[in-house]
RNA sequence: GGGCUAUUAGCUCAGUUGGUUAGAGCGCUUCCUUGACAUGGAAGAGGUCAGUGGUUCGAAUCCACUAUAGCCCACCA
C-alpha cells in the first residue's frame, strides 16, 4: 500500500466503476424492496450543504439496506423549477437585450430546453461527487415526457372529480415575475412603514373640522394609501359603540368624490388604528372576504406590473404604485383629508424568488380543493400507516393539514406544464391531450367541423409542485402499469428537511393516497437544516456558506460524508464550520494507516515462513474452524466481542434512523477498539499468527460497517488488503450482523472476558496516570504492584498467564509487575481499578509538600462522595425500590472509595 | 396571536423507557517523533445539566411556572 491515501484517485476510480457496473441498479422482482426517491433538486441548482446532508443520510440508509440484501432503488432526478429556470434564461436573454416576449412562447421554450441540455446536468454531476448510490439508469425530470403525462392525467381526473376549479380569487402576485404566488412562497419581512390617517367625510354633514373627529368625518388609518381609489366601503366592528351610529351611513371617498357605505364586520379590530378600516376588496385578501360578505364591488386599480390603471383615475393612471402613493398622499394633504402620519412597524410580503414586494391582486386562477384530499392523508398518519421520524413532526403536519386551504396551482409563466384546459367561446374542455379536448368539444357542440385551431389552450402553466407531488409514482412509470411501480411503490423512506413538509411531503401524501390508493412512503424522515457557525442560515449573499465541492476537494467526499453524519442529529439544526470536516479527514487517514499496519504484519508473518504462522500456515484469513482449538488470548476474545457488539449496535441504530449514533459507534469501534486497543496488543501478541488473522477478520467487518458512511476509502482498502478481487465491490458484500452464539461460545467470547480486558486496560491507564502525576520520566522503567485476588481467595480471578503479565508490564513500562492479594495495604501511591489496586513504587524523588497538598484535596473530594453515598444506602427506600444491581453498585463504589481514603491517609503520613 | 423546539465543559453536540461519581469531538495544559498513523499517541484540567418550584427513595431525564434563544403558521388596515 502507498504511504498516503489518495482520496481523489479513489473517487475517480470507484464511482465510474460502480455506475458502469450497475452496482446502483436492481431489477424489480426478487427479494424485499427498499426504495427511496430523492427530493429532486432544482435543475438550476448547484450542490449546497443542505443537499450534502440530505443525500448523505439517504445514501447511508440505501447502502446499508443494499448490503443487508434488500432489493434497493434510490431514484434520482431533478425538478424543472418553473420560476427559477425561467428567470435564469430570461436573464441570459436580457444580456442580448431581449425579453421572452420578443421570442414568443415556442422559441422561448426551445431556448429553455436548450439551456437545460447544456447546464441542467450540473447538479446531477455534483451529486456523483458525493458518492450517491442513486440508480442513474432511472433518472427522471419533473418535466420529462412521462411526468408530463402524469400531470395531464392528474389534472384531468381532479377536474372531472370536481376537485379542480377556476375561481376569482385574491392572490399574492409578484409584479416582477408576473405570476401568482402561493402563500408559502411569500416571505414576510419586517418593514418600517407609515400609517396615514385619512378623513373620509360623512355624507350629509358639514365639512370636517379638526377637534370634532366623529361628527363630520370618519378617520381611517391605512398603510397603503395608493389603494384608495379601489375602496368600496369603510368598515367598523359591530360591537364598537363609538361608531355604531355611523353604520349604514355613507361617506365620501376623498379625491374621487365617490360615495361608499359604512359597514359593520367582525374582521375589524377595535383596538387597532382608529378602529375604522377602508375596504379595498380587489387589493387585500381580508378586504376581499369582507367584500364577499357584504356584496361590495371589486375595483381592480392596478395592472399586472403594479402600475395604476384607468380605474385609479385619470391623474394616477400609468403611475407606478410607489409613485402613486406619493401623489395620492400629496393630494390628500392638499385637499385637507390627511390628518397626520405615524411611523409603524409591520410586515410586508416579498416574492421568495425575486424579492419584489408582493401585491394582493384579484385574478382568475385554477385551484385544487384540498380538504377532501387532506382527510385520507391525515388518517394515514393517525393510524400509524405512515410514520414521521422524529415523531413530533406529525403534530406540525396535522396542524397544517387540518387548517388546509385550497391550492392555487396556476402560474403565469411559460416554463412548466401547460394547463390542459381548452376554451371554445365560453366553454372549457379539460382533457389530457388537445385531441381529446377537441373530441369533447365536438360532442358538446355537435359541430363535427371543429379543428384544433378553434380551441384555445389556457396560457398558464402549473405550479412546479403540481408535478413534484406525483414524484413517488410518476417516476416509477405511472400512469402506465409498470413492473417498477408494482414492485417499488409505496417507497420505504422519504428523507427531507423540515422546510418542505408542507410544500412537498404533505402534498405527496395526498396525491399518493388519491391516485395510487396507497401512501407514497412508509417513513418520513425529517432532518434539520445546515447552518453557519453563528447559527444563521447559509446563503451565498451573506458569504457564510460552505461549498460541499470545495470540502470534497480539500478533505475528500468520505470526510465530508462522515463528518456531516457524525455532527448531525435528526432532532435539530446543525451548525457547521470548516474545521468540523477535519474529523472525517483524520478518520480516513487513520483507516488507511491501520490497513497499512495489517498489511505489514501479514508480510512479516509470510516472510518468517510457515513456522511463524504456526498452524495457520498458508491460511491468513481468520475463521472459526482454523482458529478453533488454538488458545485465543483474553485480548483476542475481547476484540471479537467488541466487533460483535459493534455490528449489532450499528444495525439496531440504523434501524432507528440514528445516523449520528451509528457514525459514533463505528468510529469508536474502529479507533478505540481496533486501533488503540487491539492493534497495540497485536504488536506484542504472544500468538501473533492468530491475532493477525483475527485482526484481518474484524478489520473486514469494520470496513463494511463503515462503507455506508465512507464508500470510497472502504472500497479502496478492501481491494488493497485483498478482501476483494478485481471486479468485486464492497457495496454488494453482506453487511456484518455479528457472530453467532455458537461461534462466540466456541471461542470463549463472553461479556465477562470483555469486562476483564477492559479492567486490565484500566489498570494500565491507572499506572500511566500515576507516572504522570508523580512526574516519572517516560523513559524510566518502574516497579508496579497490583493488589488483586489470588487463586486461593474466594471468588477471586485466576492469576494471569505469564505471557499476559509480560505484555501488561510492557504497556506500563514497568520492569516488573508483582501481584499481591487483594486487600494488601502498601504504602505507595495507588489507584483503584476494577482489575485491582495499582501501586507505583516511588523509588525516585517526589516533592513531599506538593504531594501532601494534593492528597488533602483528594481526601476532601472523597469525603463528600462518601457522605452522600452513605446517606443514600442508609435510605431504606432506596434499598427497597432501586434495582438490585444499582444498589450493589452503590455499595461497591462506597467500599472502593473508603479503601481509597484509607490508602490516601496512609500515603499522607508518608509525605508528612 | 397560534404552534413547535432548544438551553448540558471555552466551542459544537450526545445522553434510548427516571437509577454508577454526567460523555464525545474540537480547543486548552503537560509529556512523547521506539517502524501503522504528529491528519498521531499518553496523561490531565474543565460542568451546582438556564432558573424556581413540584412529583419520586432517587431528576440532566417527568410536571408547572419563569428567563433566554430559535423555527413554523397566521397576520393588523
């Protein structure tokens, strides 16, 4: 093996190997399916940390299941992202000095497809850098032919079922994008604005005078004076006694002279502003509802691009909304209608795409009736058929589902699925294709001479989510009955961040249940968001974002994946900084170096010939049969136990989606158990051939445990060490599940032995600590004594074999280790361990005064503990209620600490 | 306004149904370049688990309130 691991070379070698050899691909049919659809990133997107987190989690789950023998599908793809993509292309056009209108719809769409062909593969390429084991042979696009057919079918069916309707509605409108926005697509931001107090004179009264506020006019407070020409009423709360006398009267709308009624409606908050609201049904969602209740006229005074139209009055017509605001305020002031202006902090909606201030606007839009769809989706989670992980997200899901509003699905864009509605005069024909629509039109009108040219298709396209909500089944071939659909639907897990539970997850639930009669997935795994080190959201504009590709370049894909898995909990958001990724990088190095060690040991054994390899001659691979009959040392049996434990733990942990715990478990197993523990042992192992063979076996287990987290380095090392032949892949090797009980019994792999070796190591640590405390130079060889049970004493452990004692002594850098019976009381510095009391003979110099001081401190600490432990054990309730093991442990601890005190007191005399 | 979550070592976070003297990584201190690894090894310091009260033999863990922070939804003309 090379001295250093070359991550880039491994990545460049293995990913194409996997992809070209179909390692990511299974055919439907045999085995138990495990399927996941990727949340499709925007085709315009570039890989960010959110993707890295989301896809690392999925890949870990998928690779793990695949190795466990599941028939696995992880389906990749991209989203056509209506507005985002159209914006990108429009920006490019702008550089040429053109608008999309200059090209016309057909040419513009051709241009977008051209763009997609050229740049749309960016993110898909970047995903490969992560090591995703997505089945690229099944890659889909929300706007490809199959998805488009699914969309048309769904629209038609919902329309026929009466679940899609076209309605006059007040929508959030982005004047720059020229499209309606869903509520969720509007971002509310704090705004320092003004409250304009305006007098509306009451008809039939004298002109208002200051100081007589309610006699002659009503005072309206508004933040949007430019909408005044669209007012069709003034409203007060019906319970508001101050204004009760005004209800039913008429006031004059300033600047227009129009007379509008004063109405009473619960919507009005008595406490807010003046308690009197101007009602502008065409320009405010609440006013719209009030208008509906009171049959008010809806006067739309603005154009699509937020300029005033002729209904705003000749003077304002053509003005931009902000310009008009100024003009109207000036005119109100000039006319004596403006009472005063107040500063106010409120929230103003902005377009999530272009950040333009959103306008509420009256328009005809298509809607999906959501209530009937939501009910089964609620039931599926309530019944437990579909599960949220972590479970608490179901509350948020219910909260939204139970208060669901109809979904505005039409968008005034060109890039997207065109609404399959065709107009012939006042008639609308909805059908999957234009031909079918024509047939319907012919049937309805009885006019056989109609042609496609007579029908006009709706110019709008559908919201992007209208294709993504079908993703789990449209990508498997629906509406065709395909083998994939039959086998892989419903998918198993859906992994996504919390921010698209409503946009996407909830809607997929509805679509899946409605069209497939089965929920689209069984488990919804929600993870947090990756945040910058200071806790803020990462964003390019803030310059606080980390680029996963840069991290891969610097630290390797495995390092990125492992680090992100290790630091991310499903429960909450993750703050990251660059240094975090050193963990993964260092771990990769550690794996490589440990592999080098194993290779060297094996080379050495081979070099020494069959004699050194003992009865394992020619057999470098550990297995129960060859080793059985040889005596395995305690340390050998310890690592086998640790390996068994790690395998069981990792499987159990991944079963529960605890990605982070799994990373920790396998990290600990590899680093602490294998490297710090067993590798150190192997260096001096009495029966090296056996121990190296065991190392080979547990190393192979560790590699496979690690593979879902670190695919590249594990594949590379597996080949370097000869676990796999050319053409094979670790991806398809069985994931370790631990040894059988029979194996463990045959090898003497027991919990007792595991604890025994842990104890032995604690003794080593204790002696090292003593050396450090007494400043014994590392080069010095010391005398160690351990007081522990001897053969004769009841229940005491048997003495150690001579060879083990040698190893122990070497680890302690002790020229000798003497054993004395437990309870021996030596006047030497000591530490208690489960193995026994470890004494260090201080034949050198020690600063007596400092030592006495230290001991005094220690004694004080122990006294505190002993006091509380005594109290605890004196408590009858504790003894009666606590589990036996807990009580026993408490007793043991107390005794141990009492011994410690006795020891220290003795020592204290020594130093006095 | 409605809902959700968090608060544990200097930092980032674990702590599974209440039960050892509360853990990890990074950072810090001291020591170590003896052949797997200095992207490393050994040892160590550092926490009254946000606060108050309650339930319990026993609370970081359960309950209530308070404080602070964050997120989501709905939003005031």
